[in-house]
C-alpha cells in the first residue's frame, strides 16, 4: 500500500510539460521570432544602460554600480561562441568613480589602464561570451539537440544544446508559453556559468525584446545581476569608442 501511495504521489507531482512534437530547430526558430525576428537575429549595434548589483567578496553584501553601460557591435558570423568578436565595451561606475572599464576593438582587449594580453581569448571574455550562439543556431555549421524539459523561475522551458562550428556547447532554456529565452549556460574557466533573463521590455516601434534583469551565476552561486533600464539598437559607433587607456 505504501508503494502504491508513493507511486500515485509521484504521478500527481510529475511536471506536465508540453510536448507538441517540436524539434530543436522549431523551438529555436520560434525563440528568434519571440525575441524580435530579423531585427534581433541580425543586429548591427546595441547600447544598454542601467545599474549593476555585484557581490565583490563572494558574500551576501551587495554593491551597486551605477551607471552601468554596455556598447556592442555585432559580427557578421560566429564560429566560436565563447571568444570575443565584433566589438564590445562595458563601463561601471560608483559614486562618480570608475570601478572598471573593459573593451574589445575586434583584435585587442583593453581595461581602464590600457591593453590587456590575450585578445579575443582573454579571461575577461572567455568567462562571459556564449549567449550569441543562439543567434547563429540555425546556421548550417551549427548543430542542435533537444534536452529534457525543465523549469526556470517556475516557468516550463524547452532546453536546447547548441554546438557551434568550433565544437563548443551552449545550453539554452526557452519558455514553453511564449518562447522567451530565459536561461543560458556554458562552461568557462571559472566553472559552469548561467544567466537568467527576466523583466522583458521593448521600445515603441521596435521588434527587439530586451531583458530588463540579467542574473549571473558561477557554479550555482550568484555573482552579480544587471538591471537594464534603457537600450538603443543600430546606432553608429565609432571605432575609437572601443580603445581604452592612454
């Protein structure tokens, strides 16, 4: 009787995941459309601003970096999702003082003091780059595999492993109800890295859908989160913007 009761309880508690017979490519294609379609899949540039919540000593005490800004020039293609490409710059400030600056100009990496060794493969980027794999996931050089369904923040998700042309794996969790991209995970030199996306918004007239909150985890522990309050897409960005230092 006890075994029967346990079996019944497991049946009742089992997640009722939707399975519409969707293949991995179908799910990714719907995620592309939900994120903004062509405007999101093939952007030229992106600027974001807001504030960052960091835990610099690995404890529970938070430090707010504001303003927190990011500039991005997107590449035309991506063979390896886990190295820097295109151009990118991140600025963090606290009480009008620079906390850090980090930039990649397409060849070299810089911080607020100038050139950093390692270029596109430097640790500054290998710990961070990976989300872009989803934009190129339908390219013929990429392969997709549907993994067991899961939950993110209580929402049922499809889980897709994207393997890029260089053989690197990135795992995406895509909402079953509206196909929003809610989570990404990949291996880094710091360990297993995950980002969870929520609080989506869009500008009037844009197809682009922007996550307003991004929570970043390494090995299951939250390292920081970013609250994005504004974004602009496809504005010109000067090359010199991505070169830092004297």
